[in-house]
């Protein structure tokens, strides 16, 4: 399949993948609350589910690396994720739902790292083209967030299982229609050991900052819909607010490649992380005003889109071609898995069924500020792992 023909297929895969997340991420807290769980139970469940992302990406990346068939790994993961999600239809208490969500999350981790590696491979590492294709994922997210807010008003939190399953099946269809992207590597390339990775100090400074950043996002991902509901915003208004953030993300992704050209990672990430600290303070202290809350959502352009594009290009630059799948797996496992799990647990503990909402977002701002200070210690020039 030619590059021109592959772009729509890749864009559609990103659209459906992040469309599923547009249902899962903003509304899972409401769904769990509707099932009768308190904030500590919700935080614990989100932490355990997110922790599956620590080991999952490495396992699936290893399978994709050995088989040289990342597309087959993505397809298998999507099918098994659908099966795991079926358990969400049964309201039988904490244990069964936890098991269903954990299985879903583990299989779900098979998809994105392989999709990212395959996309960069097909685009010959062109960041500008990647950012534009990746923006289709943001469009999918915004469409499903809006649809989810409308469904929540009509049907309550139990809209989630059937809606998410419908789009999971659509994702499976899209993945089975992707071009066969078989990676080709130089046979002389040395396989990196974890000892070599451990010696790359710049890598771990970057990962440490990204980990702190992901911890700061946990209250937003896990509890923002509950927070906005408690402040008196309707489901549709909450959907509009989240959609505003994603709309800013789409614009930022579209221009990310141009913005990153000949600019320092350290400077861009420092600005993005600093703006995120300001964003969480605005959510903590000014969320009663729809205008201030909407303004805080616009900062998502930097705190996610530009920061994520920098992270993807960092991995492409630091890891040799044959090991980029491993780089994506480490990033996904450590940051989205480890950071998300730690953040979800801490947020669930401090949320106190809404009584600690302000303090929780202030803590989030503190984590983002620490991430900003840490990333500013990165060197200007980043070398490959040797």
C-alpha cells in the first residue's frame, strides 16, 4: 500500500482508538460512581487497572519484536480487549468489575505502542506528517466525549458498556483493514540491554519528568466529570469543556511538527509542563467560573499535544530503529502505567468523595511543577543510546 493510500487507514485507526478512550477516560469515574463505589474504591480500581499498563506494553512489544508482525499483535489485542470489556455489562460487585477492567486494560496495551512505531516507520520518521495523522485521534476523542455527555444525560452512567463495546468493534474492523506494516531492521544493529538503558541518564531524567507529569493528570482523568457534576455543570456542559480541551489539542497536533522544528526539547517541555501546573491551579481554584474553566481547558494544547509530540520524537531520536518498539513499551508502561497508577491511587485517597477536590488539584499542580523543574535539567543535545 502506498503512503497516500495508507494515511487514511492510519488516521481512521487513530480516530477509533482514541474514540474509545473518549468514552472510557472521562466517563469511567461516573460509571463506577453509578455502580455505588466510593472515591477510595474508584481510586483503587483505577490504580489497579492502570497498573496493568506497566507490564502489558513490554509483553506485547516483545511479541511484536520477535514475530515482526506488529499488525497481528494489534489485532489480537483489540479482539481480546473486546472480550474483556464484556464483563462490564454484569453488575456483580467490585471483584468481577475489577477483573473485567484489568483484562480489558492489559489487552488494550497491545495496540498503541505498535501503532505508533508502525506509523513512524511508514512515514519515515516524519514528525510533521505524524502529528497530522495523530490529530485524527483527537477528533475521535472529541466526537465520543460529546456523544458520551449526551448519552449520559439521556441514559445515565449505564450508557457506557454498550457504547464503548460498539466503538471497540469498530476499532477491530479498522485494525483488520490497516496496511501490513512489517518493520525491516539492519541485521547488524546491536540489541540494547536493560543495563545499557539504565546507564542513559538523560533517558531517565526525561522519563522521571514524564512520570511526574502523568501523576498530575490522574485527578483530571479519573475525577473531573464527578468534579464538574458536583459544581453544577450538566453532562453536556462537561462534554463541551472536555471537547474544548481536545479541540485545542487537535490544532496543536496539526502544527506540532512545524513548532518543534529546530527548537529545544528542554524549552518546549519546560513550557508545556509549567503551563500544566498553572492549568491545575485554575481547575482547583477557579472552576466555579465556566469561563476560567474553559480557559484552563485550552492549555491542554501544550500540556498534552505538544508534550506528547516531543515525547514521541524523543523516543525516535534516542532509540535505534530496531529498538523503537521497546522504547515505546518502556514509555507506555512506565509513564501511562506507573504514573497513571500512582496518580489514580493518590487522587482516590485525597478526593474524599469530593470534599478534597480542591486540594487534590493543587497537589496535581505541584507534581506538574516538579516535572517542569526536572525537565529543565535536560541537556540541549540528546544522544542516541549506545
